C-alpha cells in the first residue's frame, strides 16, 4: 500500500496487536483528559494559588484549611475550562469529519500544549482564565475525535471493552494528578508556587508524546471510505481484522457494510452542519436531531449525578463530613485509587450486559450512596455541634464510605457509557460532529456544575448531595424509555436502530428488527458466516439491490406488495 507511509505501524502490526497499539494512543489522550480534570482539586488547595496568585481565599491560621472568600471566582476559573471544551469539541468534530481523525488528534494535542504552558506560568486570575480557556479548546478537540477513532477501528463485539480500558487510563490520570500534587504539597513549607505550577506543567509531557506519535498510526477505515479512499480503507480493515484462516472474508464483509452505508447516508441526508444536526433538518429517516438530544442529555446527566462535584470538591465533601484537614488529603487520594480499579469491572461487563443495564445498576447504587452520604454528613455535623466527637467521627467515616461506594460504582458504570454511546450511534457522514455534540453536553453539564458547586456547598452544605441523589433517580426512567441498546451491534446498524419516527425505545427496537431483515446488505459483518466472496470468481460480492436500500419500513412493504402484483400479472399474461 504505497499511499500509506512505510513508517506507519499498520504495515508492521495486525489484528489484536494493532488494536492494542491504537488503544494505547487513544488511552494516552484519555489519560491527559483525566489528569487535567483531577489536577484542579489539588491546585485549588495550594496556598500560593488561592491566596497569593488568584486571590479568591485565605488560609485559616488555626486549621490551615482554605477559607474561600470569592467562591464564584474559584468556580469560574475551574468552569471556564469547560467553556473551552464546548467550543473546542465543535471545532474538533468539524475538522475530524473533513480532514480525518489523525490530523485532528495532532491539532488537539498542539492546542492543549499551548494551554498547559500558559496555565503553569499564570500570574493572576485573568491570565489563568484565558489559559484554561485555551487548554479547554485542545481537550475539546481531543475528546470529540479520540472515542470516534477508537470505535471505528474496534470490532463491534469488543468495542465497549476497548473504550472501557481507555477510561481506566482516564482515572489513572486523575490518580497521578492527585498524588503528584499531594507529594508537591510537602515541598518546602508548602507555600511555594512550585506546589501548583509543577503539576500543571507535568501534563505537557504526555501531550508532546501524543503529538509526536499519532502520525505513525492508521487513519480510520470508515473515514477513508467516506472520502473515497476505498483502497486504503480496505487495506487498513484487512490489517485490523486479519485475512487468513477463520478471519477470511471478515474485513470484506465489514468493508461492504461501510460502503453501502456511505451510499445510503448520502441518499438520505441533505444537510450535515451542526444546525442541521441539532434540529434534524434534512436528515430524514436518520433522525440525527434525536440522536443529538440523546447524547447531550446523557452527558449532562453524567455530571449531575454527582461525579463532577466529587472529583473536584472531594476534600470539601470530606470536610463537611467531619474529616480532619490532615486526613482529608490522603482519603481523597485513596478514593481516586478505588475509583481507578472500579473501571476494570466495566471492561469485563460492558459488552456482556449492555449499555442500558450498566447505567441502570449504576444509577441505583449511586443514588442510594449520595442520599446516605448526605444523611450521615448531617448527623456528623449535628454531633460535632453537640460536642460528641466520637459519634461525629463515626458518622464522618460512614459518610466517607458512601462517597467511596459512589465513585466505585460510577467508575464501573456511568464513567464509560456516556462517552462510548455518542461515538457509536451517529451516521458515518457526521460521526465526529455527532460525538462533538456529546462533548458539548459534557461541557455544559460540567461547566454548569463546577461553577455552582462551591456556591451550593457554601449555601446548603450536605444537602447538595441530595440533589445528586435525585438526579440519579431521574436517569433510570430516562434511559429505559429513550435510549436504545447499542451493544453487539455494528456501527452500520445504528441507522436502522434510529430509523423509527417514534422517540420511544420499544418502537425503535421493533422497527429495527423489521429493517434488519429487510436490509441484509447493511448488516453483513454482524452475521456470522455470511458469504461475501463469490466462490466462482474469488471477487467480493456486490449486491444488485443496493439501489433499493431504505430506512423506511413502509417502502419495503409497498415494494413487496407491488412485486407480488407484478408477478401475478406476468403469470396471467403467460
């Protein structure tokens, strides 16, 4: 394959080894994302940062805890990053669909390096706000494209597992950020700017490595097919799936599905801009507008079930629960470690029980944990006010345990699915833009919550946790009624899954079953043993019925009736 550079790893690796290599690069980007999120928790508690440089609080001389005098400024510095990711994801989605996944990863890493450099050199709050905005652009670009690249190269039977592994690295980034900052807090007397500047600068290392290495990896075969580079697409698929023994024909089946889907989408879609997607203008039976709404709200709810508050404001939550300042830091770090190991559960369950059931059991456990954490925190506060320190300590431990259970459950469930689902369900023609809408929702949910969190904790204290518990309860009927299952279905089958005019999941499933039977040329890769190679010619089969492919059940029923009527007429004439 002369069109792909000789130094590209696609020529040297194949099948699982190539998939693992791609997953490692995707995981490096997700590691940076986790590190960048977890970093601000420690930075917010650095004396030089909040008292000397940003000037939104002072240190209590007795307890040594920060006293936040300007919670809106503190929350604003954190949340402006999500304003950056909001715009960055839209740029990344457009760029990714136009110029490819690999070039977009390089662009995102470049912008993130600039943002990180400006952050670690910030001299005041205005500087920091601008730096975090730029850093958010880079993160938004990467978050819009990396899950898409990962899902488009993985097999449909193990797609969830590969993305779940990446999010184990995401939480590993949170853990590294936390413990690095914890170690830096002991530098000197703890008042040096090094305590917060070095952890921010540390993220530049993986970003530079990501920028340097991404060019040596193959482009998405689905994007290559979409832009007409079919020979390259077929070659990359062959290297990913294998072409000998039991793998013979697998890549060809998938390639035919992709090519058929490209033609169908171009016939069905008359607008691919963000506005066309948001309002479903000109998307016909693809119902892109519905998909956009689903992924936006799934990502918003991912934050409002409580993880954004727990990740960034865990020390505040533990302090409310009555944990002493000396213990708050290491308990928060231990919570992050439990969080990281919990993601391994999702690696082994996501492709077995599906996306919907993963969200169900997560919402139940998380809602109970948040409600109990709030209740135990209130009891601990009451015991402290009454002077009963031993009882207050017991309640504090109980509240802390509930936070541990919450983060452990979240890591095993809600962490991965809201990032995987948007990368799965959109048409190939706009898949990067579709995933960008998911990041858009995440940016809104995260930015909104991190801006309000310090205000809510200051105003209503532990009652904030009750709000998180209520949001968990809301997600159960929401997922049940509106979100179709994407597990064990190819990316090409998603157009059939969302072809129903009804918003309800049960109608989508009924319609999908009918269309799947009527569109065999769109689901070859999902059918074991489906013949795609003509045994006489040795050439790939190309269906002559491709021109009749449709996402409208009625068109098939009418065609079926007309076909039989024509046969009857022919029979009578004969």
